[in-house]
C-alpha cells in the first residue's frame, strides 16, 4: 500500500504520528460476507495536539462476471462510522469491461486519541452473480486487467 501522511500545521513539531500497515501484492474477489479490503487497514496514532484526522483510501475494482453490486463500509476499531458508507455498481453495463475508481474519505475527530487505532474498509457483494475483483483494472493497453496498488493518505490537523 502506498501511504502519504500529511501534517499541514506542523502538529507535534513535524511528527506524522505512528503508522503500521501491510503491503498489498494481489487482487481478490468479493463475496456475500463482509471482507477486509486489503490495503485499507492501518493502525495509526496521530501526533499530540491533533484534533482531526482525515483518512483517504483509493482503490480500483471491476466486475468479476457480468456486473457488480457491492457495499463498502469504514471501521474505526471495529465500530462502523455509518456516514462513510458507499455503494458501487455498474448494473447498467452488462460487461466486465468497466472498472471503477473508489475514493473513500472519512474525517475522524482526534480529540483524546492518544494510542493507535485500527482504521479499515470492508466490502460486501449483493450475490454470487454480482461479485467484483478488487485492485484490478478493466484494461491496460489492450492486454486485459492489471493489478492496481491501493493508496492511503492520512492528514493530521491541529
């Protein structure tokens, strides 16, 4: 996972906080149960004095078969922040030749946030016929889909 940490107000003397994440090297297919979107999971503790953290996660998906219908949720220490819910479909296009760029942006209050918290996204497909492949494009230079590495940006604001 590509990570960018921004500290625009030089909170904590220039520190970006403490970060732990896992590298993503492959695509995966969604299912009818909630699954971790690989590359979205990060353990983060912002620098002292931070009042707001903005979590941004970018990834790509494409239909596995004809079309996809999927739901996406954001979890903070296993508690869902419902205002970050998203849905994705290409239902009008009965083809696997369309990929979708996803941008998840979640503002999180950081007051009293003094230890590492786990931040992650999960995905769920409506049915077996509406599954998606995560981290894969539809086409690249007429050679078919390729692996697209996800990215996370964290912005700590005083």
